[in-house]
C-alpha cells in the first residue's frame, strides 16, 4: 500500500519542473545582461552621457 508520505515527493516533482521551466526565460535574460552584449553597453553609455549632461546643467 502506497502511503501519502511516499507519494509526496512524486507529487512535488512536476511542480518543481514547472517552476524551473518558468524561470528559464528569466535566467536567460539575466545571463544575457551579464554578458558583454552591445545593447547593455550602449544603455550604460547613454546613462553615463545623461549623467554628464545633467552634471553640466547643474554646474552652469
């Protein structure tokens, strides 16, 4: 006879796999952002440029 305690891990497995599959896109996005891709570098340059412009406006 299979008790509920023996069934619990098997019932949890699909939930774990589903959550892993759902979190995969986020992991991919994060890893892309961590890599040296030009889009992120361009964004960072834009932010640095904006900071420079704001700094110049503030110092005038």
